């Protein structure tokens, strides 16, 4: 195989199997990094056909991604969130094709017609999308990948600094489960605001 789907996951027992199944149907190797889940995320991923690495304690998406990245052997990879719904194999092929053809260094997936809230959230902060395709060696060249719990700002910043070629790809009909749905409204909202606050501090610190 030329490409691996790398999926960091935390407490996604109910959803990870479907995401793994789509990636396998698209012809990708699949590596799930269980970020210290307290449910059966690892078992569900294995049952769906993924190779699984497990961190004993929750360390954040960046650490899980970096750990998985160190085990990737294919020249290309697709980064996916573990809570996607409506994902189809053609979405992954559309993400990969421009990168494999050498036209782009990275593609970034945007939800379209997958749900009002996820569409709005994705388009308000497209640089935070977790759905991406790139060359494996390019991602390994990103500095500060584990500086924050979320890797997307460091990746996006590296795209800008290096003048890399990239483009958005529409993921028609795909969406993800909102934090407010998974954790309860108030806890989910608090986690979302906390994430945005940490990301803003990261961007402010790197502009200083």
C-alpha cells in the first residue's frame, strides 16, 4: 500500500469502527492511536481491521499523532478524526489524489452538506480541520508538532512558512460528532472554548 490512514482516537468506541471500515474500503492501511481511552476504542478499532497503538495515559491529539507518525512506513498518509459520520471511500481518494500526483503538498477536507453545525464550525475555522492528506516525510518535517494538544495550527503554520502548495477538498455529506453531543452540552462547550483559547495563545506566542 502507498498510503496509511492515521487516526488518533480518545473514547470513540461507538464511532471508530465505521471510520476504519471506510479507510480500509478505500484501500488504505489503517493505524489507530488510542490516546489513553477509558472505553473499548482500541478493541473496536482492531475488530474493524486497524493496527492499533495505545498510549496508557491521555496525552492529547498531537502526542497521539506524533507517536503514530513514527510508525508509518508508507510514503503518503491521510489524517482522519475518529468521530466522523457520513465518510465515504471517495472522500479519501479525493484527498489523496492531488498529493500522490505531486500537484500539492497537502489537501485539507471541508465538510459540506453533512450537518448545519458541523458545516458552520468547519468553515469558520477551516485551518483546524483534522481531515488531511500529505506526504509522510512532509509531515515529519513540521516543527513544534507536539507543542500544543492539537497539531493542526502547527501544520497550517508550516504550510504558510514553507510556501507549500495546498488546497481545500469538499467532503460532501460528511460531518463529525460535536463535542457538545459527545460530552454533554455544557462540558462540550467548555472543552471547545478551552481548545480555542489554547489555539489562540499558540498563535499569539508564535507571532511574538
